[in-house]
C-alpha cells in the first residue's frame, strides 16, 4: 500500500544481505525508513528502525556519534507523542464519564 516504505524496506534488506546486518551503509536508509514510519504515525515501526540505526551507529562509530544523537532525538519525540496519545485517551475516558 505504501510504496516508498515497501521499496525502502526492500533496499534495507538487500543491503543487510550484501554488507551484513551492522553495516554502516544501513544507517542512512534505516533512518530514512524510521522517518517515513513517523510520517505515517507508525510509531512502533519507527522506534524499531531508530533503535536499529542507533545500534549500527554504536557498533561502527562508538557511543557518541551525531547519527546516534539524531536517533535519540527522534526516539524522545516518539515517547512524547505516545505519552500524548495516552493522555488523550485518558481525556476521552473522563469526558465519557462526565456525560
């Protein structure tokens, strides 16, 4: 259904096969994939890809890398958004009981 995501997932899988699952070549496409998921509000998939990117960056470039910083920033945003969903959900429930 979402062709850009499907294409990129395939590209990432192919890169993983040819270069190995922790290849530095994967960081950029995995980060892009995470952002596409974010755009689609697929927070769980976005989180998985960001953790994956973080893991790869960590293995290749050590703990403190700019790429990891971007992943952490986006993970924080997701956590905040998920928290908002929970808060919104709670609001809905209390609104329901008020009536």
